[in-house]
C-alpha cells in the first residue's frame, strides 16, 4: 500500500497535494486562504469598506509570510502535519497579529526583551 493514495492510481496526486506529501506549498495555500477569509470577514462586518485589490494583495502577502513562518516553527517543534496545517491557516487568518505573536515567542525563547529593544 503506498503512502500517497492507498494504492489507488487516480487518488495519488490528490493525496500527495492535500496531505503530508504536499509540503510547504500547501501550508502557504492554507495561509493565503486564511488571509482571504479574514479580509472577506472584515468587508462583511463593516459595510463602509469596499473591496480593494491592493488591500487584498497586501493581506495575502502578510498572511502568506506569517503562515509560512508558523509552518517552519511547527516543523521545528516536531508537530504533526495536520496540527501544523491548522496552526498555519489560523496564523494566516491572523495576519499581522500572527507575526507579532511569533515575534513574542521568539523573543522569549531566545531571552530577548518583550519591550522592542534587544
């Protein structure tokens, strides 16, 4: 039985993309999806806002970066692929707040001040 599709010919490419064999590309997709969900939620909750392609692309850049950093941290902490995927999607949804939390974690982990100075 192969790890990518349980021996089924047609399912192997899909299993390798959406499962643990999909690598960090899938993590970035989850982060971008989380950022898009966050942006849509903000648009729906504030009727004064209108869709802006530039704002959405900015949201995607921040979300993708934050999610990829979280995926790397989870990998370093030897979390399961599925827990890493969840953390990556949530961090992508958090965007800049996720980056701030990662920064705090790293500052505490390496003994730097939380006050902004090193």
